[in-house]
C-alpha cells in the first residue's frame, strides 16, 4: 500500500496515545499529519493540508452529534477524503446509523480487535462500509432476525390464507385507522360493511374461540402469528 496522510480526531489523550501507537506499529504507511481534540482544531488542520483519511472519534467533548456533523460536512466538502469512524460508542446503534447516513466509509468499534491494518487498507482501497468484528456480529444478528421474521410472515400468510387486502386491512387497524378511513385508501375497493365481513372472516381463521374478539384482539393475534411485523407497520398512500 502506498503512503497516505491521516488526521486523527480524538479528545481523550490516553486513547489518542493508543491510536498513535497502533498506527506506528501496524500501519507504517500512514503519516499522521495532525491530531485534533475539537471541531475548531479539526477544521484548522483541514485548511492547512487535506488528508487522505480522517480517523474520527464520535464522542467529542461529551457530544456524539459533533462527530456525526464533522463526518457529514467533511464528505460534502471533500468527497475524496475517506472517513473511518473509530469510536467507543459501542452500544449506540442509532448513532452508527446516523454516521453511515452522513457518509462514513466504515465504523471500527473500540472493543475486541480494535483498529487493524486490514481495515485501514480496505478503506484506502475504496471498499465501502468497513466494519470490525464487534459491529459485524451485531449486523449479522439483525440480518438473521430480519430474514427469520420475513420467513415467519410468508408461512403465516400461506397457513392462514391471508391475501393482500387482509394484510392491508389488519395493518391499518394496527395503525389506528377506522374502517371508514380504511375504505378511503387508494386501491381498497371495499365499503365499511365489506370490511366488517372481512374482519369476522379473519376472526374465524385466526381464533379457535371467537367469543368476544374485537379489532384490538384481532390485531394482537395477527402480530403474534407474524402476519404483521411490528417493526414494519407503515400506512399506504391515501
């Protein structure tokens, strides 16, 4: 790998020392041209000399949003500069999503394997979305759960003979729509009486004992059977 220039953004002196040690020992191609512990110092460095890579901690001065905005502004102003997040925010998954939306080239969590030459080389070679093992495990777990949920739903739709209109009807009931509001949805060719009949038919299919089953219990049952996915309850265009 050819030599490249790096700016490190880190506000904890001990962690900065550790990062510098990793780079000196494992990534000799990297030339650290500056370090910054806050936003003003970072932009001053960027004006002096553009790096090839910014190694960016997110928790600057106790604020995680500063790191996200630094990433976003850097990628907007200097799209050729790689931004690799190196963060101790190991539980804040929403923050990971925010910084990926901001254009980060990857995220390395300060746990487990830490920063490796392999990860840095991957970023410098243009690979997108570089992650180390701790975050990869979480991504794989979420992926497996997502696929499992989709399979459960497909099986439930078949087992209980749920058609497109049944699913739309149940989903909008779960979102708090009245039957009258559901009839106003685009492509829903039913009146209120037809929806009441459809609801009764769904109750018969989903319950052994149908006594006292109202719309709320019907929706809960649809969630239990994975006919509806609680993480993907979105209304249709009206």
